[in-house]
C-alpha cells in the first residue's frame, strides 16, 4: 500500500505538470512496485491514469487552451484502435509485452530530448482556426496509432500524444498539454473496457493508487504554468530512460506473472 500511494502520487504529479508521463510509469510501478501480475496491472493502470488525467484536466478547463474538436477526433479514433491493441496483447507473452514497452519508452524519451519543437500547420493556423481537410486525416492517423498502443501496453499514451500533437498536428505546447489530457481520458476508458474482463482488480491497491494520483495531479496542475516546461520535459525524458533500463533488467531476470 505504501508503494502504491508513493508511486500514485508521482504519476499524478507528472500528469499535472506535463499532461503526460503517468501512463508510461504506471504499468512498471504496479508490476514491480505494488507486486501486481501484468494482466491485472494493465487494466488497473488504465483506470488510474484515466481518472487522474480527468482530475488534472479540471484546472485547465477555463484556460481556453484545450482543442476540444481535435481531442474528440483523436480520442474517437484511438478508442476504436484500443480494442485491437488489447486483442494483440492477449496473444503475446508477458515478457515480450514488457520488452516492447521498454523499447517504446526509449523511443519516446529520445523524441522528447530533441530540441525541434515547432508549432503551426493545418491544425493550428496563424488565425487560430483549423484546416480540417489537412488536419482531419492527420488527427485520425495519430489517434489510431496511439489508441492501438494504449490497448497493447496499457498506457494512456500522453507521452506519445504530445509529440504527435506538436510535431504532426502543429499545436503549441500549452494547447498540446491540455488537449492530451482530454484524449488520455477517452483512450484510457476504452482501453480499460477492452481489458476489464481479463483480471480481477485489487480494489485496495487500485483505490490507494488512484486517490494518490488524483491529489498529486490537482496539486501539480496549479504549479504547471509557473515551471519551465522544457526543463521538466527533459528531466522526465531521462527518468523514462532509467525506468526503461529497469524494466529491461527485470524482464530478463524476473519474468512477470501473466
């Protein structure tokens, strides 16, 4: 329970500050920190991340930075694709799932460490509008890719959504963070439904983990605008690399229980 509370708080803080990060740490935290089997950790992760992302979204509702229509398109495409990812997850060995998860973490960290943040394009015109002829297919494609990975690895996908929103769709970082949280809520809900029948949840661990994550996200969300986002993003990228190395070592030495 102590591990669940501590790790849940950390995940909530990351979601509140960066609009991402909680999902990529939740599965390793639940497997190696709280001792849950992978089949239980995946739906638990999706439930915790979805609820804490909704909490982190609350302080941003009045900022005007959330692109609701883009979030709806990306989220709807991702929700459908999450069921495909969950189906593939059931066919794979748990060790292979965690190894693939670690590889995804390394790729995400490398992308976050690049200094080529750009905004503008079809989904963020200089006038503030959207060119849906170009933005719609990009939004659907991004949603499908992230949704599939949500179902496959049990992640909310924020660490992938934000690069997609900034680089592919051209949203400025403040808008990408808020929009990402809205998409994570939708993707996590779909992924949880897809995995819900696979295992019985440990409600004590889930409740403690979720409550800690909500509190952490609400507190961190109040300070997010005051902190240097780029420096936080780089620090989080290095944290992802460290966790990826830990997951690789654990998967090799202590295979997870399915």
